[in-house]
């Protein structure tokens, strides 16, 4: 098994000023290539600490990927640390310098030493071009192991890692040994404990060599299958066998397959297939549902728009909710949610309308309508349906769960109408 360690570099990561999303993305990509990611480490901008951590990880791993500390400023210390770790000097790479000079010329600024210093890399290293930034990636192989240094800027890190993918794949294949591959399924509308009960004992359900992990979140429970085998083909065969058994049991709750699939993406796929449209009216979520829908590229094909009707006055003026109804049943009610869904659908001439109204908290609750009470309605060409939820979480959690519940309601309706689920199950692969 090729063991991989990931080291993130930067004071901003250590103190929590920046959330470390780079390490998660790198681990996901490398796991798909068959590496066993066994260690994540974060160190500050201190050369001695970086060198010490590199030495420790080198003894225990087959490869190290670092992210951060490559750049033009005084706190970018990764190159210096790499040179000390490798026991060699830095040299200026002419191709990297030429590209940096071209960049500064295009921007009409002087070729400052701080910029050009990024052309210096360890003598034995291979520079990897940075198409969206300045500092190159750095690739080193020795002692049958590799070290890949990437910038910390996410877009630059991802772009360079994509270029290095074939190097990583080749190294993994040459290394041989057991390989580990993973697949992910997204479910919605079922709690983690209920899903576990539905699946039963994993040892009895899954073939030998496959493990199952539950990854719950506000938007649903992801199931990750890990297969370990002596070849990629054998691992893939084990995963396909395991996936088939899981699909049989959880089909009613299955949204899609793939680490990147989302509820909003699955809803968009069905709307696009059916050439139908959507509009939303949001009170307690205040635009979060619309934001989730439009995070999906191409959502303009089916999402017509939405209205944030946070106050009662907005509900009355923008979506014609009668004041006497608000006075009689309150804004958080089945009747108001249904009107929001019906009227926003009509106003935008959409196929479907979604209405959300609730009490996100921390205040505003009553014994009859405690904090976390949310009504969600879906208006369709056939009529309107509504459901009451009680999420009982903090404000942010209540709002996120309301968005997930609305998307789940719409997804289930669309899927019930769809003649085939095959396209949905392929989303994200």
C-alpha cells in the first residue's frame, strides 16, 4: 500500500483564521488514485518546524504532499525548508524566471525581486507550471519516494495537482502492493441511525475487503465504501458488488453517487431532463435555498428566481398573503407556506414553487411553535403539498436543514415522476 502524508503550512491555518479545505481536497484526489492517506499535519510558518515534520513524515510514508508557503513574501519558507531537508542548494530555474518576467511585463509593473525569487527551487526538483498564479509546484523523487510541494492558494493548488495527476498515478502503479479505492453514495430523507438499521450488519451485507463509513451532514448521509485489493480491477469489482447490494436496500433514499454529488445537483439534473422550471419564496432561510440551487453550474436553465419575504409586510406586498390570514394562523403555518409556494410559482410562471417559513431562533418560539419549527410547501401543476418540521438545532443548523428538507421534498417529487432513475444515479461520477 502506498502511504501518503499531507502537510499544510501556514500560521493562518494553525490559528484557525483560514479553514483548511486544501488538505481535504488533496486527500480525496489521492485516495481516488489508490493512495492510503494516513496522516494530515499542519505546521506554522517556521522553517525548523517544517523541516522537522518533513523528516518525521519521510520515515513513515512513501510520499508527501505539502500545500502552502510557496510565494513572494518573507513568510513563504517552503523552498528554504525543502533545501535544508534535501541537503541541497536552491538554483534559479530559467523557464520559471522567464514566465515570471512575462507575467510582470503583462501587468506593467517592475520585475521585483520578491516576484522573481519564486524561480528558485531545490537543485534536484522539477518545477510544475502554475497556469493561474506565480509560484510553481515542486516535484522531487529520491529513495523510491516522492515529495510534491503545492501553493496554498486553492485555485493554484488544484491546477498544479491536476498536472501532477499522471506522475502520481505512475508512482502508485510502480509502487505496487495493495490498492485502496473508494466510492460514495448520497442519501437524503433518512437519519443516520435509521439508515444503519435499514442496511443491517455491514459484515453480512458487504463482500470481504470492503468497509462502510457513515458521513452525516445537514444535507443528508453520505455512505463511503472502501475496498482494498491487490489490483485496481479487483478493487473495482469489489466496489461494484458492494454498490449493488447497497442500492437494493436504500434505493428509496438514494440521491446520487460520487463524492461531489449534491442534493441541488440532483434536483437540477431532473429539472433539466424534464425541461421544467423552479421558483422559490423564502422567509427564515432568507436566500439560502436560492444560493444552494444556483451553486450548480447551468442552473439558469431551470431556476427562474426567488423572493425573500422575511417580514409579514413582504409576504403581503410581494406574494399576496392576506393580512387576516397572518393574524389568524401566524406566518409559520401550513396555510402561509402553501400560499408562498403557490403564489411564487404563479408570479414567475414556473413549473414548481417552493415556500419556506419558520422560526430559526434563538428567539421567537412559543410552546405551540418552538424554535426550529419550519413549514415547507411545494406547489406543482397537480396541486400543493406541505410538511411541518421541527429541527431543534441552533439558528444556522435550522436554516441549513430547512434548505435540505426543501430540496429533498422536490427531489422525491421529481423522481416519482421520472420514468428512469438511471441518469440521477450517475450524477457526480
